[in-house]
């Protein structure tokens, strides 16, 4: 039996802007998505991925898979939004992004590195 991995796009809201992460599969973890987004927007710090469905939010664990989390919402899966939320500064003590200029207002696409 051959396991086929289908790469797709995951839409994530970052600072009020919808970003697209390419190359996401059912095995892609939240941690991988967070790293790809943080690198794409050039920010350091601690981030979490939050799953939002209507008025409810749930913080996803680093090893959780966002595609799988979305699938568990059944008929409401298309209503799920993912949000990247900063939870703290980087461990290296670098200044936070509060002093940085606001992000550009155009869509940014981030890609996950290819898996061997």
C-alpha cells in the first residue's frame, strides 16, 4: 500500500492579514506552520496557532496537525480560521516586534521546506 501525501495550502491570519502557507499536508504540525510563518514575516518570538470556529477559540499544541484539527469540525470545517498569535518575546532576548513598522498590506505566501 502506498501512502500518498497531498500538499495543500493553509490560510492563517497574522496581524489581521490572511497569509497562505504552501506545502501543508495532513502530517504537517502546528510547529512547522508557525516556524514557516515567523520566518516569512521576519519576526522572532514565541507564537501559537489558534483554531477559531465562530466565537470559540482553541490553542493548538505544537505537535498537533492543523489539517486534522480542521477535519474534526465536520460540516463546519470550511468555517474554521487559523490565527497566529504572539505569546512572548524570543528566548534570545531580542526586542519584540512592537518597535517594528507595521507589516505590509499584501498577501504573503510561506512555504514549508520539502520533507526528505
